[in-house]
């Protein structure tokens, strides 16, 4: 019985750690928010979170979005971030300097949506 209880406790304690490890938000620099605008080159409305690539200052930027259910609930449809649409994204850049941004909010089609 003690082994089963210990195993269950270890599993419950490890779940938040596993979720944190998946997202790895510490890889993004929350002390230096930035805003970029550009046309969408490609987008994904898939779990565990959506993403898109947009062109800004001649570079392709990967944008990490929220889960699709959250985006839909808050008013960001897949059509709003379709290829060719212009969007503005506010978020945090990747610490390693790569052109990647964790989005906090996005403006598409005249609508601003809070993602976090």
C-alpha cells in the first residue's frame, strides 16, 4: 500500500514539472517584449499550441501562439491568421537570438486577442 501511495504522490508532483518542461517559457526573454508586424507565410492551428511564420524586416519569424481552443474562445479564428494575412504580434523573443517569439497578444483583421 505504501508503495502505491508513494508512486501516486510522485506522479501527481511530477505533472506540473512535466507541463513546465514542455512549454519551456524560460527560453523567452520576458524582460524585453517586442512587437512585430508582417504577412503570414504559414500557420498552424494545431495542439498543443498554434504557431505561425511571418516575415518581418526580411526575416521569417516563428510565432508560438496559444492552444487552438483558447484562440477560438477569445475570437482568433484560423482564417484570421491564414497565409497572406497581415498580423501584428506582441510577445517575448527567444533568448538565443533566433527569430522566434512567444506571443502574448495578436492583432489580426482589426481584432486584438489576448493569448495568455
